[in-house]
């Protein structure tokens, strides 16, 4: 429907061109991302009261209108397909933290062994926000002035729907890799883990006493007892466990969730293999 603006008369909303191979949001309804840090990113955007264009940005993100997203330390570059033939160029810059602040954050995290172990395992502890605040900084942008955005589209509003679409896809990408939040604030994963390692003392491991070996070669190479017969292995699988260990695919462009699709493939393949081994085929 056409919308009325007092200074410009009727305005017909533009319809975006269909984008091929665009980055498609995994969530087709509800929130973007499932982890607490992804939800916190969306909550930060909602708290800024960015307007109705955020809703249109949701649709753009789920339709696959965003063609590419490139991360840098403190900046994000993206291309979004709009109503014109040439995709729009989006630039998002985020206020970064000083090096001494990052050093304090790493030292505070290293003081708690459970926090350090989670971070080294690629997980973001929920107490991380408190650690940042304890040293006088914040994990997420605190004010909209911490974000500087620009889009080559003719829309005078900021953020426009193209920037909003990138915002929401960032939430899902943070869900996959929480260290991208650090990179957005000016610190790479490798650099932060280096700071964390420099402040974390390694736990000494006590040496085990050597186990004596039998002097007789026959005794060395023989089994102490006959092993009981083992049942045939159950090869039935219920999900693609190994691909799931790799995590979500970065900036997925498919129409279906990759892991859910592979689950079905694994289930059918394992049933086929069971039939082949049993001789029923």
C-alpha cells in the first residue's frame, strides 16, 4: 500500500529485486540466533528504537537480499540487493576498545579458570558482560553513537532497511562464532586468546611412575586373557554428529538448514547400510 508523507505526498514502497545466492537467515520466524550473546545483540538494537525499517530489514535478511558480509576489526562491509540493478554498499563501523582495556578484560577472565576454559573452547560465558563492566567498558555498543553506518541507497533514514538486514544477519553470525563480537570491538580471536594465554598460568601435571614391562618377549607380545566376543556394531545413526561438531556454516546461503538436511541424509544412508550388511538387500 502507498504511504502518505506530509511533505512529499504519496510514496509507493519499493520492491527489491530477487537476489541469487544471497545470505539467507536460518531463522524464518522469531528471534535471530539462539545463544544469549546473539539475543543480547538484538536487544541492544531494539533498545536504540531504530524505527519501522528494522522490520523491513528482517524480511530482507530472511529473503536472502544480503549478497556478502566482510568482517574487519571495528568495521563491516556488506552488499545488499535492493530495487535497483546495482547492489547497495553498506558500511558499519563500531567504536573499538583500547588495548589496555582488552588487557584488563583478559586478566579478569583469566582469574576465573571456568571463564578461561570456556573462552579457549570457543564459548562465551554469560558472565562476560560483567567482566567487561568491571573494568569500565562494555561488550556491546551502549549507545547508537557507538555505531556509524552508511548505505549507498537513496533512503534518507539511517538505518535503512539494507543496514537493518545486515544487523540481523550479524546476530546469527555471532551465534555461530561469538568471537566476532570481539572483532567488531577491535580485537581478533587469536589476539585475545594470546592475551588470555599470557595471563593464565599452566596447571602443572604430575608425572606418572613408569609401568614395568615384562622381561620375557613371549609375555610381552601375548594377550593376558582372551577377549570376549564383541557384538556386531550398531551402525544406525540419528543425526550428522561429525558435521555438527564443525558448527554452523558461516553466512549460509541455502534454502534449508544444512544440519537438518544432513540429518535426513545420514538416517537414510545408515538404514541402507544396515540392510546391506544384514543381507536383506
